[in-house]
């Protein structure tokens, strides 16, 4: 059985595990049922791909989207791993090729969508190919409380029981309720080995802003990040098209994506986004889960997401390579009203509606946070943390005020008007604005008329928005969206509780524009040249650029400037197969010189200490080819013999003779010199 740590370097190009990976790999390798919750970009796929290469038989990977499966299979093949996918998007020839490799015992990983489990032929086929493990990607899709529920995921538990094999489930986002349902659905309620590896993505900057000309806010945000790949999420299909057009008018490379498009048009956008540097996709939430692009530098929400899980999943598409990434989420009272109404008018049972309101409240609590956003976000998932220093509220602390009196006045105005009016009319009453509607209803004679003149209309708008965000008031769908008070507001109204709100969000929001440089200024030109080389290779092969090398690999090349293939092998993300395929080409970009051909025996030692020993032995052989005085009979060893000596490290002449098969003449000529090299090594 191959060693995982050896394959980690030679296949995937990593010198060591990331934090939390090794324990999960050990559990999966041991055949234990496993549930791992890891942050996006934390290396989940490696935790089932690496054990699959070390275990006997075939590992079947249940994955939700065709694009996601295609990307992972393509990346594995580039790394020299035989993998295949059975999807509805396959051509007949592709499907035949997969089955031929399965029959020949050549595949180690087989990807398939959960919908294929509905076929009666699937289980017999998996038995025939010796399926010995099931891996479930995006396992939160099994939960009816999750935000990406897929009914066919419910068949996976029966598949595990039928095959009698261990199952490893992975997801990046699952609160306690969702985790409990995953255990019930996939593991029959029997607790698997569970690894909660944290939800923090410290490289992602978090920011929220109140809507104030949202189109211009998005254009400013994108303009400050010109040339970087990004996603803008919108609440409606129509908005994706108009905002993409606005970005193109500002000379950005931008396109739109939504569920109403033709399938082929959507696929073209996915391919463009994967293969082009600096493209912006303006999309509904239909876009993203299948996009395995590691160098997305920013994600913006033009509208408030539906839940904190959805928000976390969507911003998690940025910065998967670990480099700095940025987010901006815009929101306003209309967003809050829309999300509340969608829940209230839905067909879900009352307990589900209450849970959905709770999830929305958590997101609004993050939007209206008064201190570090990351603490609020991680707290929702049950993690404690210190202030992060990488969110807008750590950059610039919020300005606060005691809003107890203002909130009581607002609640009083609502109650005295029978909870039949929206915020606009209530603000007119509070500020003493005697409109025709106020006079018609007789509200200018109420005790609450003009009692709030100390605040401006925009300030009152911020108070009402934050009251909705704190779930003190809700729009009532039976009263055309009029605001009604919730039980949470009664202690404040009765004077039993105080409340603090933000005063700074009534000001115009200006998202930060400072960008963290990916590399030092002196390395920028080399990084650009490396990216151009990658783009040319990707276009020629018809694959996404990151399949060749991820951004962080090119950044490390630009910073470390390897001067040889041995040094290149030490770059993160450069495995043996990729070194063979691309190493010389990228080395030529870095050094400006053509990399000479290398004997196959020496190639096998690239990146290992034995490679340096091999080179020293070669030098000594060349020096002594005709003896110390240069007049002797020419003698030499084969490259394979030198490799065996470099790897075997003999310490005596007899061991040297045995390992290298030198014979008396060569032992006399090279023996002591070779042993001196080996002693130094």
C-alpha cells in the first residue's frame, strides 16, 4: 500500500498536510465512517482523493454538479491520476472510455451524480468494479434544512448499507441542525468519526454596506479591483443582465449567468470563467457550487443573501488558493422586507418558517453587527474567536448610539396607528411631516406626531432598518407589508431593556479600495509572464488555467525563482507529473534560458537529496574518466548505476561494487572518490 505522505509530494506537489487534513486522511485510510466539516479552500477533496490512491479498489465520489466533477477529474488526470466521471453530460465515447478503464481495473476514483443512484443497474455495477469506499462531496445537500437540498442525496445511505463499505462525507457549511441530519441520513444515526475543522477563512476580508446607489457601489468596488476575477450575486435574473451590461460599459470583461438561460449558454459562461483571467460573472445563486476556480479574488452581493449558510458558501468561492480575497454585501430595508415576505408566503410548515426567520435573523445580525464581523459569523457556527483585523468593522469601528428612546418612539407610533402602515408613513408622523395621508388619517393629532424631530428622515430610516434587522418589527404580508411588532420588542417598549444601534450606517457607504498586492512590485512582471505562459498552455489544451498551475504556485515561482528542475520540484503544487509536463517551460520563463534535456534516471531523482548526490557523482566520474592524470583508458558508469548508488548510499567499497556493479577496474578508478562524495552527503 503506498504511503500517503509520499504521494502527497509526488502526485499533488505538497510538502506537507494543511492543518487538520492528516487526521481526516488517517481516518478515511483506516476505513472509518467519517464526517468532515472544513472551510472552503481547506483541502477537502485531498482528504478523499489521497486515501483513494492508497486503498485497494475503487472510491466512488458522489458530487452534486457536472462542472464540479469534470473539473476534479481533469485536475486529477493532469496530476497523473486515473479518474473518470459518469454524468449526463458525457458523450457516448467518454462513457465507453470510463467503463473500459473500470473493466481493466485502471480507475481509482469514479465520480457520479446522486441522480444516478436511482438506476437499478448502479449497485450491481459498483459491486462488479470493487467499490471499496464512498465519498460524498457537498454533504449538506442531504439536509432538508440546508440551502442546496438535493432529494437524490437521500439514496446514499441505502447505497452504503447495500455495498457494506465505509463512507466519508465532506462539506464546508453545516450548522448543528444540518450536521445532525447528515448523520441520520447517511450514517443511520450512528456517530461517524467527526472532524469540525473550523469555518474561518482568515484570508477573506468581510464587509457589508447599506444600499445607497447600489449599482454605483458595485461599479466602484469592481473598479478598484480591475483585472481580477470576481463574482457579483444578484437577487433577480433581470438584475444580472443589466448589471453585467453596466460593468461592460465601464470596460470590464463581464457576463451574466442565471437559471433562465439555455444550458449551452450557461456552460459557455462556466468555461469562460474557468479559463479567462479577470472575468466578472454577474449571477444568481444558480452559479458557483460547480466552479472549482481557486483564484477568484472577490465576491460581491448586490442583494442580501437568503441565509447565513448561503452567504458563507457564496463568499467562500473567493480566495480558495489561500491568497487575499475581498467581499462586499449590500443590503437595505427592501431586501429585509422581501426575504421576510418570501418566508411568510412560502408553503413550508410553521416550524420551518420559524427556523427560516431565525436563519435570516442570524444574517441580519451579521449585517448590522457593531463589532468584528468574523466573531459574529464564526459564533453562528459555534466557534469563538478574537477580533480578526480583516473586516470592515475592524478596519473602522462602528459609531454607536443609545437608541432605546428612539425605538420606543417608533414602536409607539406603530401601535397608535394599529400596525397598518409602513416605515415611510411612520417616519412622516415621527418627524412631524403633515402629508395629505397623515392629515387624512388624523395622525397629525396623535401624541407621537413630531416627537422624533431630533432625528432626520434618513436617520429614522436607519433606525427602522436596524429594527427589522434585529427582528423587533416584521412586515405583515396580510397587511400589504405594514410593520408589526414582535415579542422581542416588548421589553424595550415597557422600559425593561435598552438597545444600542449603529449611527454610522446612515452615512453614504464607501467600500474600501485598498488592495493587497499578490506579490512584491519587483516580482510583478515575472508573475505576469508566468500567467501568460499558463494561459497559452491552458488554451492549447482546452482546460482552465488553474488546472495547469494555481495562482499560488505561480506566485511562489515568482518569489523563489527556482533555477533548476530540482528547485522547481520544491514549489508548492508542482508534483512529478506536472514537473514532467510543464517544468521546463516555466523554468525557461524564469531563467530566460532553455532547460536542457535530462536523462530518465536523473529525472526520477528530481526534488530529492539523491538528485544532488547523483550530480556530484557524475562530476567525479567525468573528472576521473581517464584517471587522475588524464592518460588512462576511458571508463564510465551507466546513468542507472549512478542513480542506484545515489539512492543506496553505500559506505564501503564492497557495498559500492555490489550496488553499482562496478567491477575491479571501476572500483579502483572511482571507488574512493565516490565514497568521499557519499560521506559528504
